[in-house]
């Protein structure tokens, strides 16, 4: 059965952004996680195909702890991308999802999505040892801000130049609002860099 995603207004704007760092903030229950997942999938489809017709991308999805990763992000991902062993393959051993999605134009979307929790030192080290197209920080206010620069340095490295290089590369993120005075608050509200764009969802009563 085909499911249709209808993005709320703020998320619809988010999906169309082109900036290197794209962040989405809003209240609990606003659909932020689903919105970023749809953005990631859109970027997979927008990747220019290589000479063999493959649209290749590689992603890291980062959450502060493994329970949060499973209870929030993976729950949403599996809801929209249930593994079927053919088009969507899930490897529990290394928490990696492989997408193999044939397109109407004869191309194939091939994506690797690595799910990493920062409470596992091995996962944290592996995050910064792999070449990615992009990284998704889920609930980014709980992730050390210094990791943003390190993660960005690993993006734009896949696919290789032999496959045409990445059409887009950078970092996506969603979160509830950070604490005033925190490092993330300063980054977002006091001295936001030119390469970053932040969209804020209104509350349900706005």
C-alpha cells in the first residue's frame, strides 16, 4: 500500500531548503522526525545518477543514546520504511539500513543509512571514520555542539568523484527548543553562521 506524506507548512519549507546545515525546531509532537526523514529521502532521490544509473548516497543518523535512537528515530523510520529484505534491508548487527529503490526513469536510489548512538564509544568513533553524503542530528540540543563541525567534515565525501560526487551534502537536524544560554542557543540565536538555516514550527495554539 502506498502512503502519501503531507507536510505541515513549516516542514514543507524545510524540505525545499538547500543550505549546508538545515535545522528544524518545534514543540513535541510536531512531526519533526518524520519531516527530516522525508527530507533525507528527497535528497536520496535528488542525487544525480552515476553512469550506471545509480543514485548513491550514504548517511549517518545520530542520537544521544541508543534507547532514544530506537524509541524515537527508528520507530519513525520503520513506520515509513518497513524492511522487506529487497527494497529496504535492515542489518541489526551494525544498525544499518540499505535502500534499493528502482525509479520510473530507470535509475535506482541506493542509500546506506547508519544509525549511531553517542553513548556507545565505538559508534561515536565509527561515526567520524566514515565518508558520508550527509548527517542527521536527531534532537540536536542533546548532542555536543562541537560534534557538528566534526560531523560536517565527514560529509561531502560520498559518492566519490568517480560517481559524480554528491549533489548536496551537509547536516540535517531536528530538536525541541534548546535552553537559553546553552551552546546551541548561542549558535542558533546569537551568532548563527551564514551556512546554517533554522526553521521554527509554531505551537499548536499559534
